[in-house]
C-alpha cells in the first residue's frame, strides 16, 4: 500500500456543503475513507489534510505524521522537503523548508522559496532580493546574485545576472554558457531557441 497510487475523492452526499474527502486506489476503492474537510493530492508519499480545524500531514496508511502549526503554511513535499512559510508581519513572509517529520530543516529566512529539484532548492534573499540555491542541509550552494528564479532541469538552469543578458549555469552556479543572449527558451533534448544582442534568432546546443 505504501507505493500504490491514491487519488483524492469526495463522498457522495445530498448536502453539497457537508461532503468529506478521502482517497481511492486504482480500482476505485476507498483506500482512505472520506473523513477530511480539506485534502490535497499525495506527493512524495505524503498529503496535507484538514479535520476539526487542524491540519495534518498523513501517509498512505492514513497515519498522522505530524500536525502543522496553525501559524505555518506548508506546501507539497519534493525530494523529501516541503516549502514552509510564516507571516512575519502583515503581508511579509519568511520561507524555509520542513521535512516529513515536521522538523524545520532550513529556517524561515528567505523572501521566497521554490520546491527542491535535482538536489537544490531555489531561494530569494531577503536582503538583496536576488536568487540563489541551497542544498538539503541549508548550505548555500549558489550565491544569491541572479535576478530570475533558477529552474534546474537536466542539471542546468537559465540564469540572468545583469537584467539584460541570459546564460546557462550548472548545479554549482558556474556558467557553462556565458550570459550573452537577450533571451533563452527552455531546453529540450539539449537544444534551445535563443536571441542574441542583434536580436537574431538561433538554436543553441549544449
């Protein structure tokens, strides 16, 4: 049951306001009976649910792993960590990362944070508002010097350091293609459409 696919579903009810949410398996059978007022899809083996005004993280056996503090907002788990954030003051948030035990592994300190991908979590500095990346221990791997969020795929990311020109960096934050393009589209099979300083279009290969 641990590795089976479960899908969010709601109970049938004539009263549309009082239905409950649970999870069904690939046969359409209830794997987790509908008992929750709110629920999200499973990701990395965990789902966030709400019952009796409390928020929990559950596993596929419907075991409550931990209760999410009322002051903490928690996203989905990716590569073993989930984005967590609190409202430091009205309209101002600080982001960090929490593990499936409910432990805050990376403290609330960043302006923004994105899901872990390829071993790195992209974060925005609260000081200079630039983007960098941390590993799962919270160690800063890529200095916060980029003006765009770093989306890594196949161990590379498009990076913009001076607002005008884009390049490509590796998982260490080092350029494998220097920042000399006006724009770079998403790579596919090692190829991407780019536009140079003369606004001429070409195909870039890595």
